[in-house]
């Protein structure tokens, strides 16, 4: 269903463009529809490939280096700007000198997947909030929205590939985040946000945390 529906939309729009004498505005709308559905298919395909790579032996060959959470969030934000997508985001970082040992591309992908989920479910005019904090022996990166919250007993063990409460999604986003966090010796947790909404937390242990010199 998730692959067939956008393919049907693309085929229908392309056929109409070929056969009909359309006004420029109508043609523009159909072209935009094709582009958005093609991007959705590309993102879904990349998510499937990411799951395969992370669950294969290739994961052990991934290069790690010290990464700044502030810079990772900046890269994720820039991706939305490059796509021309609006992003109402607020960032709070308690200690900008903290570094995480990891793979920048994978950590950015985890952030983008969480931001995508938050964008789809966010039901408020206030920004989606990303917080970076250090608590005990962990550095936490949390993505907070004002959408529906998680059930009280929901945890990472209950994440299932290809299963999603979002009618537009394949259910791969959180599976990929979980695989990326596990690769970095971290934890993925879910909380009810104070007031209303959901909070997803990426936690990295002290063994992979370092202060910038």
C-alpha cells in the first residue's frame, strides 16, 4: 500500500500531463505532486536500505569520530532548508562542549527521522524542541513535540518494522533510529512530554562522550 499509492499518484499525474491541454497552474500542481511522491518513495527506499545495512555485517565497518551534537542538529536543519521544507524548530543545549563518538551521517539520519515523526504529528504552533543535556553518565538528545503521546508501557522493545500508527508511514523510522542508537552503545526511550505531547530520547553513555579540548 505504502509503495503502490504514491506510484499510482505519479502515474496518474504524468499521464494527465501528457494527454491533457492544461493551464500552467494545473501543470505546476501536477508536477509538484510528482516531485513530492517521488521524494516519498526515495525516502522510503533509503529507509529500507538503511535497515538492511545496519542489520548486516557492514555495520561493524562504520567509521566513528567525535561529533558535536550542536553541529549534528545544524546539519539536520540544513537538510530541510535544502529541500525547501519549513521547519519550526527550537534548540536548547546545556553544554556545547560535549562530543559524542559516532558516525555523523548515521546520527544525523536518526535526528531527521525523529524530526520527521514529530513534524507529522505535531499539533501546535510552538516549535518542535530539541534538547541536549547531560544526566549522570549519559548525554541525552531529546526531540519533543505536541502530538499524541506514547502509551505508558511503550518502549524500544515494542518497535516493529513495517508497523506504524501513522497512516502515511512504513513504520521504519523508529526501527532505523533504534538500530543507529544501538550501534553507538546508546539507549532509545520514550516519555510523555510535560503538559502534552511526546518526547523521544537518544541517550549515549559516558564511554562514548568527550569534552571538546
